[in-house]
C-alpha cells in the first residue's frame, strides 16, 4: 500500500522558524487538508512535501524510502500544483498538456483531462488568451492528463468558479477511489469527504528565530555565513 509520511518536520524561512515538530502520514485513498492563516507555512510545507525545498529537520518518505533517495522516481509518482500555474503562454491549451505529458513516462489522456476541466472547447486557444480561472483549470488539467498516485495541491480553488470547484471535488473523489492520495492547502472549505484537516499554525514557534534560545542546537543546525 502507498504511504506518504513525514516525521518531526521543521521549516525555516530566512532565520524564522515557521513550524516545527510536524508529523503526517497518509495512505492510499486518504486526503489531508492543510489549513491555517496566511503565513502559517501551508505553502512551505507543500514545497517540502514536493521535494522542491528541504526541511531544516525531519524526513519525508514515500513508499518507505526518503524522497531524496530516488528523486526521479518520486517526481514521477507525484503531481504538484503550486500558486504559479506553470502555463506556457505561447502554447495552446492542448499543446501545454502535450508538453507536460511528454515529461512523464506514463500514458496520457489529454482529451479526458480537457473534458473533466471543461476546457475542451478551448483546446486550440493560446494560453495567453485564458482568464485567471481558465488558466487555473489548465494547471489542474495537467494532473488529470498524466496519472500519478500523489497529488499535492496548493490552494487549488483559487480563481475557480462554483462549477469548476465541483469538478475539482469530483476529480479528487475519483482519484481517491482509485487509491490515490491528495494533500491540499486551503483558506476556504474544500468539503472533501472523510478528509483529515490539520491547522498548521498549531505547530508554529511564535516569534522564534533560529539563533535564539538555543534553538539552533536543538535542531542540530550549524550557522552558515
């Protein structure tokens, strides 16, 4: 069974400790929703989970191995949708999906992704002509066009209308039903059935900095100049 987990994770931004001692474990079919006020570390945590940045302390594992042990394999098993939509403006909607699908080793289904996101009628439209909501739907279509068991979504409903949010919820439910894992951050209710919600602000070290109160020693971190 697929299991994605992290132990005693600490995130440091500049010299400020954003959160510390964060643990999580999600298995096939699970959904984890990250909540908390702006600046609490939701996006930072997802970047750690995606392997884009590394924790100051702790370890993240996928299928029993550190995600740093075989990063190429981990990246092939994971979709990350961040704040930036990573859309190539000069390419059409379909060409964007073809480009991203070519970077992955699995068989893609671009027409299905266009249908599920309501973008089929816009398939040949240049991405620069899309609205903010349509651009967000194109970013989400990437994960539907090329299957991967782990979805990491940073505020996926931003700029989406009501119909698009319902489509996203249906896609998440279908992904979980097939054994997929979803971790999403949000500032609004996602209403994911049976999803576990964690307020990451409860792991904050309020006003704590790396070089105060012996915290650097506690984390086993050396100061670098």
